[in-house]
C-alpha cells in the first residue's frame, strides 16, 4: 500500500505489461524521432569505439621492432676499384715523394737545442740577516 501511495504522489504509472511496440504507439511523433536519433547515435558511437580498438590493436602489432642483422662483408666480395687518373700522374707522384721525404727529414731531425735551455740559477742567498 505504501508503494502505491508513493506512485500516486509522484504521478507515476506502474509498469504496464506489453510489448515495446505498444508502448511506442503512446509516444508523440517528436518523441519517436528523438528515440530513433538517440539509437542511431549510440550505434555510431559503438561502431567508432570498436573501429578504434581494432585500429589500435593493429598498430600495436605493427610496432614490433624487426631486428635486422648488420651486413658483414665476405672475403670474396672485395670490390675492384679502378685507380684515379691522378694516381699515375707524374706531377702528383712527385708531390707525394717530396711529402714523404720532408716527413722523414722532420722525423729524423733533432729538435732540442742546447743553447736554448734555461740557465741554472745558483745564487747564494743569505736570508738570515
């Protein structure tokens, strides 16, 4: 009895038995359109959610790093390089020989000179006075 009183106070109708279609007939045209639009929006949101989950799943699978071993040259894979035109040029060969001679002369040269050494300062200082 108390629940019936509360329903009457709130002007609520008790749940009627019947199919959804019979209840849908009681709605106005605007309410029917709103219900249909709400269902379409819910279906679109559900579709977008499922699509985004599927895309993220594919991206996670693509993010796996493939380890590619570094290429190692084999002994038989030596490239034959043709010498440059300047490799046999007489002027270039002369310059290279002069550079080698100058380098060997600098390596064999004695760089220390005795007359440039700092003289030894040996002074008798008497600081007790």
